[in-house]
C-alpha cells in the first residue's frame, strides 16, 4: 500500500469545485499579459494582474529582453556565487541601490527567494524576528527557517508591536519585518510609527516593497519613500514580477549587510542566476518607471475613481488605499460564484478564500494597471455591482 498516495488522495477540494463548475484556478491565458487577455478563445478584461505599471508589453522592455538573449543566451547554467554573474546583473543592482539610497543591493531569481533567503539567515538563536500577522507567505517561510525567536504582532497594530518589542532582550538584535503594501487587502503599513518604535527599542526594519514599488513614492520608489523614511529602513526588498514586468527580486541595504547575504543567503547561493532576458527586462522597466511618471499618475486617477465607485455601491473594501482593492464577500461559495459570473461577463478577477484567509474574510481581489482605461473600469464596476447584489452582498436592491 502506498501510504503517501493514500493520504493525499483524500484531498479532493479541487475536484469538488470543478464538479460544481466553480473552480477558478490555473485559467490558461493564450495571449500577452495586458488589460485584455484571451482565455479559451474568449477576450476578457484583466483585473487580476500585478503588473501595476502595465509594462509587460512595452516595446523597450521586449527589445531589451530579446537583445540580452541574443548576446548572453537563454540561461546562466549556474548560481551567482559561481558562474552566473553577468555585467547586467551588476548594472541592475547598482541602479536599485541608488534608487533606494542604499549602499548596495543584490538580485535573486524570484521575490519569494529574497524573503526566504534574507529573513532566514540574518539573525541568530538569541535574536528576535517581529512580523505582522498578514505578512506575505515568503516572509513567514523565511522566519520559519530561522533559529531566532519569532514574535507575531496584530496587523498594523502598533500597540501590539510595542508589546512584543518590550519582550525582547535589549542587547539582542530585533528585526521588524513587514509588507509595505499588503498584497491581499491593499492597505499600507504604518511605517512612520514602526520607525519610531524601532528607534525607541533599538530595532532594525525590513520592508517588503513588492506591491509598493512602481505605485507609491517619488517616481514609484515605494512605501518607504512615500513616508519619507528610506534612511530609517535597514533593508528594502522588492520584486521584478509586478511593476517591473519581469521575474526576480532584490534586497537593498548597507554594504556589510549585503556582503553577509552575498555569502550566506542559501536561496541566493544555491539557486540558478536570473536569466539574461529577465534581468534586462527589469532594467528597462525600471528606466521607464523613472522616465514616464504619467503612468503612475494615471494609475492613481484610476484608483481614486475605482475606490469612489466601490464605496458608492456599498461594497466593503476594508482599509485599502492602493490599486489593490479587496471586495469582501465573506463566504467561500459566494466568492467562487461571483468569480465565475464575472468571468462569464468578460472580467477576470482573483478569488481569495480559505484557507488563505478565514472563511469569514473571503474576498475578490481587484487590481488595476496604469494601462487600464476609464471605459474598461466603468464596465467592470457595472458588472461587479450587479453580481454582488445578486448574491446579497450589497444591501440595496437593484431595480
């Protein structure tokens, strides 16, 4: 008897969702990633993407990737530590460090690997990692691998964070790790207060800017820049897979920190280096982000319009203040149903259900790109309102 297969065969949640016609995952896209995509031969509006600046199809980004492939080939066949470092890797790292006002930076092959490799190795057994309960899964996996003491504080609750800091030995390292913009609910970390508490208790700060880069701050520098606390944040993490239209991630910090990570971060040392195409694409996207501020301006015009529209229809959207807008359904089955109905009406959105969140916190994740039009947004708002009223999420009756 195969005990592993026997155990795992009992997991049948996907099969049940498929049988009910409500399975919303692994939808195959047959076109470029844009505001409109093709799935099963059908055009649908994409409101489920993290490409906030809409750069995945920018000619300069495509050309940079193609040129790098022609010059360097398709892969690195090794890690950065050994045979996988190119001049364009170093060029991108210097550009990131300068952008964020840090002494140095290193790039990883994915954003997940950044958090996994950084959080897991910076602190020792007698040190502390303090983390927001809604931090990204990669941060959670990173601190699970650490031998340090882990202290969770309630989401964006500074009183809770201070109580946890008070538990820490004064002479030990205390690393506060938080998302800048929280990926599911779109709210922003209270970085000014986190900085104040860090100074009070002699703690260090690491901020995950995966969803802040390209959205907040001067020319998209992120949440830390938005609050004017860049010099006070010790480590800034970011990804290339969202606003920067590629794949990979980075960590920027002081030279001693980066030097240590470069020689001790296992997900950096023991992973194949990022491809030439991905590296060049991120580099080009970064240049566009800095040279075309009108993209971010339009993104925020769309965001303000969408937030106003959802609030006026009576939709519960929590504390979001970004292009990530959670539409709370608070019921798994209704969330799947609304996702399917919207897809049938030509709108792609992402369902977030248990166990990713509590059953009472299920939501539709609606996200905007700088390349969306107001006409596309109006259509989505109209269809979403009708669908939410149909399942009884909104109070008023549609006539």
